[in-house]
């Protein structure tokens, strides 16, 4: 099933939305959280990208789950 996330964040400590090899990103933190909660590797895709230090209000992302979530 596909699930959508409506997220807002303070981007001061992140190096943008998209995963990077040597910097922490919003997408990386969300993926880690989803993977911990769902107990299997989970990746989300965002509706857009942001630069380092940029804040977001109502950014949309989605992820697919092999299980139905309640």
C-alpha cells in the first residue's frame, strides 16, 4: 500500500531533503524512522527538494509498505 506524509521541518541542521553520502538529510532521517517503526527497510520519496538549511511547511512525501498500517 502507498502512504502519504504531510511533513514540516526546521531545516537548520540538515543538508537539504535528498540523501547525500557525507551529510545528514531530512529524507535520511525519515527513512531511518520509518524503517525502525515498520521493522524493515523503508524509503520515502519527496515531492521536491530543498537546499541546506531550508525549512518546509506541508512538504509531501510517500512510501510504500508491504503491510496495511492502522
